[in-house]
C-alpha cells in the first residue's frame, strides 16, 4: 500500500475516533530481539522552526513503530546519552561532530559510537499545512563502509478541519501519518534488506518470526523448488515518467521517478532524469538536494557529476562548477560530453579562449561528433559582436556539423540554430538603439559630423557582416520564414543607416531632416524582429491545436 494512501486511511480513522491512536503505545510494543541489528534514529530540527516539538514527538513514535517491526533494534539519539559521553571521552566523537550533525560523516561516526548497523537520519520541514521530511537510511557493511540504500523526501498534509475535531487531534493524525510513511518506506520493503550484505537470524522472519507464514518462508528458502514461481515484471517507472514529461505531466513524472529510485536506489538513470526535470523547471533547490543525495549512492556516475556541476552553475557557483567539470575531464580525457560541459561552463563565465580550447579538444577526441562544431559555431557568433570576421568561422563550423550529422537528425541543428537566432536578434535590436543614439548625439551637439560618420561606418560594417551571415546561414527545418524576417529586419536597419549617412555627408542638409525616416526605419526593424522571434518561438514550442469545430454548430451559425 502506498504511504500516502496508508496515511489517508489511518489518519481518517484517527479523526473519526477509532482505536488506532493507541497503535504505537509502549504497552503494545513487543520486546525486540537482541539478535536484530541496531538502528540509530537521528531526528534533526527544522532550522526555520527550531522551537517546534514535532521532531521530538516524531522520534519517540518512530522508535515505538520500528521496535514493533521485528527488523531492527531501534535506538534514539540524545546528546545527554551516556553512550555519547563515553564516545567523547574515548575520542570516537568530537564536539564538532555533535554541532554539525548535518554532515553524513558526523552522523556515521555517531552511529558507530552506538555500535549501530543502521542509521536513520530524518529532518522535517514544517510548512503551513503540511510537513515534508527528508529521510535517509544508511547501512554499515562488514568492511565498516557506509552505503545509503534509501533516501527520499516524503510529504504528509495536515488533515482538513472538521467540526468536533480539535487541533491537537489533527496534529496527532499528522504525526502518525509521518510515522506510517517513514516506517513503510524503510521498515517494510523487503527489497531493501535483500540488497544489503547482511544475514538476519534464522529465527526472525521479515514479518513475524512465530507465524506460520514466517516459518513457511524459512522452510521454502532452504528447499529448492523444481518449478520456481514466475515473478511479475516490475513496472518501468522511468519509461512511464518520460511519457508523462512528453505529455507535460510534470507532477506525475516526478512521482514516477521517485518510485523508480525507491525500487533501485543505486540506478543513476532515474536520479539523473529527476535532476534534469528539476533544473528545466528552475527548481534549483530540489535539484541541488537530489544531486547531493544521488552522488552519495552513485559516486562514480559521470552523468550525475555533470548534473551536479550544472546545479552549481544554476546556483551561481561558477567556480565550483568549473572545478567539477575540470575533474571530469581529468578523469575522462576522451569523453566528448565532459569536455563540452567544461567548455559551456567556461563560456558562461566569459572565458572565450578557454572555452574554444575545450571545444577544439573535444573535436580532436572524436572527429565524428558534430557537437563540438555546433558549440564552436555558437561561440564564434558570440565573438563576432566585437570582431565581425568570426561570422565566417561560425559558418565554417556549422557546415562541418551539418556534414557530420545524420540526415535523420534535424534536432541537433535546430537546437544550435535556436541558440544563435536570439543572439542575432538582440544584436540587431542593439544596433537600432545605437543608430538612435548617434542621431540624438549629433542633433544635440554631442557628436561632430565627422565623429558621427565614423560611428555610422563602424555600425554599418558590423550590420553588413551580420546580414551576410544570415544570407549564407542554412535555415533549420521549418525556420525559413523566421530567418527571412530576421534578414528583413537587418536590411531595413541598413537602409536607415545608409539614408542618415547620406544626410550627414551633404553639407546642405541638417541631421534633423533624417528624423522621420530614421523613426520609420527603427519601427519597421523592430516590427520585423518581433515577427521573426514569434515565428521561431512557435516553431520551438508549437501552440496547442484548436479543437475541431462542430459541423452542426457551424451550419447553424450560417
């Protein structure tokens, strides 16, 4: 049963006055077997609500719940515990460990001081009408190394207000919902225990050591069957999540990816897709948390490391991102994707020469990959703003990429094209502003005619190079009209520049005579730019199709 469903059933039984409130009372808790592995429960406070009693009450209820699961011997951390005092005296722990229990290393040393085989680390985040709780289960292998077979963020909503139901009872229902969700996550799924290198005592079954079903499970495990039962095929949560993302159902996709992570915590694929989903929706904090948790379980995943660096970039930590990308390249010098990612980070940091070197190294690593050429083309177009000769280099790289791309791959070129055109659009817009500034400075006397003509000549040379680039640039499939509109905007602005140049070159004419013509040229240029941007946007994100009109309605309207 899913945790949220379990909570709904149990929570409403509480609200309706059922007997489930006493479910976790000490009187009903059976004594734990001394042979069960120890599990240390560490519940940290929510830094935003440090005075709440929820963590303390949650910890006590969790201990009772897990004590009755016949899976662990739960222990509850307390800073006043004699175990902690002895660990400090024997230097197994330091005061710094206890003051920085957010660190997994400090938490694990604390668990070792308790001689615990498992560590359950919990931190609730108390919201106005819900509680979200970060849950991580660590396991200490016989080699004294730690792994994390489970990590997730669970959410339980506060039950709705009802007549006759007190706030205290709603609060208790919320607490029991949290306990139920956490217990179900770490105490019930047998796949978690099956994946761990430990052996439970023969006298303890996974559910009830003294039940007939428990004994039958032990007997069947020791007796090989001639015809093993057919196991049902597990659902492909990742494929379902990808379908949901294509349909725009982001919430469903996230839920499915969470289920995929729960089913196989050490598989980096669903974790990577979840981080990408968060980043694409600008949920940087969630992406950051997921990236850190993922790398604890999959520390050697190149894809997850790249995503963590992208998260650092999104947070504005360019230095940290560059450091990670550099490490990736050092460990995988032939990995084109790693070098491309490094070049992207360098380019975002304004290090054009270093970015160019990274892309060129990527091209030399794999001469058959079109990706480095596409990146170099985008880089050269950006540099062409200060040196128009780079437009020719950009065209050359685009031609190289088109030759390397399979004829069936139109997406890669379109993605590159979609990054180039906004740069050119902004550049034409800036040139229109520059023309207006030259005119105003000339009229107000801030620029002499000679200086204005010189500035106009420089502006015209840069715009001619841009217009020539647009003429020679192969349009992406479906972008022909958009590119024509971009070219038209550049041509209209060039006409305005040429007209103003003629006015300034004629001593018999004054700059003010160009006012109306320049205003019209600017308006037409910006109109063509807006049309081009809209066409490109609709190509990349087609508007939803209108539902077909009912023929009967159409006939009646006539």
